[in-house]
C-alpha cells in the first residue's frame, strides 16, 4: 500500500454537499488499524499507508470516522480527553493528521472525527482549574454540588441518586474542594456543565479549529447526555434489574430540551462550510428517541439492528420499527457493529453455527448496504473479522476489569483486535517481533486483506462488489423503502425506489435452501439480478413472483420496465 493518490480518486471538493445521505462511512479504531512505528499501537501514519484499501481502487467508501485521537491518560482508551485540540503522541502529531487528511481527500475520502464533549479527563486543564479554584474562571465548568447531608459515620452523602453507567454512584467526593462532582462514566471522566455558556462556546471554538484543518464532519459521543436537569432532581425507579443503571428511569440526566438549541447552533457553525455532516451517538433510548433528535444534516445512531439475533423475524421487526420511527422525512443510520459491541460476524453466526460465519457476513453485508439510511462499516467487518477472547485477568477495557454479577459487562477488547493485513508475522499490523496491544484474531493467517483480495468469493470481494453496486444504483443510496411479504418465515424482502428506478432485495436468513413467494411487487417487464452474496448462479425471480434461494443467500434485483 502507498500513500499516493490514485488516478481514479475524485477530489472531495467535487462531491455532493449531501454526501452523508448517499455515502458510506467506515469506522477506524486507530489503536487497531495499522502500526507504522513497531510499538504495537496503530497510528495515523498507519492509516494513511492503507488508504488505498478504502479508496476508489478498494472498497470505495465515502468517509472514514476516527475514534478519539486526542491526548488522553487512556483510562477509557481515549474517551477521557485531556486536550481536545491536539493529537495524542501515541498516534502521531498534528503534522501526521494534516498529512492523513490531505491523502484521504486526494482519494475522495472525507474525514470524520469523534468528539467527546459530554465529559473530559480529570487531567484536563479545565477540570484541574475547576477543582483547585472554585471561584476561578473554570470553577463552574463541571457539575459540582454540595453533599445532601452526612450519613451515620459522618461521610458526605451524594446530592441525588444519579448513577454511573460503569457502576455505583455517579457522584465522587472531592475533599479538596469539599464538594461532589458528577460523572456519567468513570470517576476520571467528570461531566461538563453545559448550562454554563462558556462550555459550549469553548467547544464550538475547538470545532472551528478542526474545521480549519479540513475535517469533514463529527461523531458526537453520548450527545444526548450533554444537558442535565438544572435542579438535578432524583431519577424515578424503574423496577428490578441486575444492573443498577437500569433500575432508574433516566429522566433528568439526559434528553433535556436545551439540547435542541445547542444542536441548532452547532449545525449553524458547521453549515458555514458546505458538506460537513454530524452524527450523534444516542446514549439510552431506541429508534424513537434517535428519530426525535435527527435533523437536516445531523444523523443519530440507533442500535436497534445491532441488537438483533440473526433471524428474519427479528430483523423484520427491527426494520419496521426504524422505518416507523423515522418516517420518510428523517434519514436513519444502518449499523451492525462498532467498538462497543460484539462484531456481527461472530454475534450473528451464533444462531446458525460458526461454520456459516462467512455466509452470514456476506448476507449481513447485503442488509447493511441496501436498507434505507447511511451505512456505517466497522473496520474488519469487510473481511468477516470476528471477536477475540481476552481473559478477564488480561483485560484492557477498564470496566471489564471490575465486572461482577451486579455489574455485568462484555469485555470490549473482544471487538477491538488489530486489523490483519497479511498472512505474515503479526498479520502485517505491526512489525515482526513487536507485541500488538491486543492479540490478533486466531485465524488472521487465512482471514486477512491480502488473502481475501485474491479470492473472488471471499467476504472482502463480496463487500467490494456490493459497495460498487450501491454506487451504481441511486435507489440504494437515497431511495424510499417498502417491505414486501415473502411468505416464508426465513425470508425478508424489500423495495428501494428512486423515481422510476426500482430495486428489490431478498434475503434468506436460514442455512437451508428455501422457496418463497413474494407479494405486492410493482408491475415490471422482468427483474435482472444485479448482485448479491454469490458471484455467480444467482437465484432468479419467476413470473409468478416465486424465488428459490440457497442457504443464507441474498440477492439484489433491478426492475426492467
């Protein structure tokens, strides 16, 4: 791989300002993508060296989203930021970032940064100043409160019952300041006080700095938790649950009405430079909550599909729920994996058996790239990468080390293993003899980019064909969507329509041959198979709308009119 632009790479400036609606975003976890220095950690130069895998000559994605690359103590692996305006030396320098943006833009790839604005590290200068000078300029930048009295042993009691997602109270006592501070996550991640106008002003100033460096968009970490209720009343109980977080209804520590005004000002800032997109990570709530915060050029992740088992019934219900919640006027996202959840190649294959992992990965790729909405691919899913096993004693993910019966936690290390590029030592992720920060998947010698690039029937080859097909069919990019009956419990089918163009997608969720009868198809002279999970010998749609599908086969058909 080289970092020189390919001849076929279009300039970003020539692309549609609404690229976020028709395009595909590829999430990179920088620690795990490619290591250029041999220290065992991925870095910006490593990403730049592999841009051709993502560009027009490879997958052909429209944007890369980088998980946090800012200076950080690493207590939550980058989501505890100590400086929002710089690059962590672990990943390189500002010059490395500028070089990455330039190289990506030369290939027509936009760059999206992960913004962590709900909280900072406790080592951020803002928090250190707030802690040490209550009456100083940063004194009110965080959520400080006096104790609600003392317990029988004289210890200060938290101001209310709000909890930390990572277990226990969300309040930590600071003896130096003589007050509690609130943290939705780790105690080392204090929440900012978004009701202090200086806080959003500082964040917008930081954003302008990244826009000036050519950044094309932002993913907002837990954006619906920015504002808390001003009076901080206790959250009501929600019933019994093994994990304490879910024993409350989180009415007052998220989803506050003031968020809408900030999003409007945030979008106004970005709209000063055409073509900038944003996507918010919804913290709590389903498709309905996600839709309520979705506006023009601001997408919101909903994780309904990501939480489903591999079955036609489950996926059908999830698709219907998303379509109903978003309606035709709002644009959804489509996500099957990310850095916080098990990889879908492993998760979805559990119901049909590991031997079917590649077939499930291919069928899931058809689902991901043909539903209505902006698809987000997680690095490695294009080769069918699965989860790794990491013993609790070896866990790097902070909450995984404190997991217990009362605090169940899936070790996120499992979905963050290094990207395997070659069958050689360390999978080409880092130098031979170096120690990767996490183990590679045990099958990296056969499941890697180099090997799969040579196999026309691989998961990678399937992704490349499907992404090319998506670029060629406007109905898959921006068309409306309608589910149609398939009259078989293991088959789902839907239509995508853009003007006179009609695309039909049919997916067999079973590891068996099936015969289905489709209903409510629009008039057509016939249907041409344009692509799918199999390179050749595609299923064909009969004149009576019947279709026979091979095990776990998915096909995309175009109407002839």
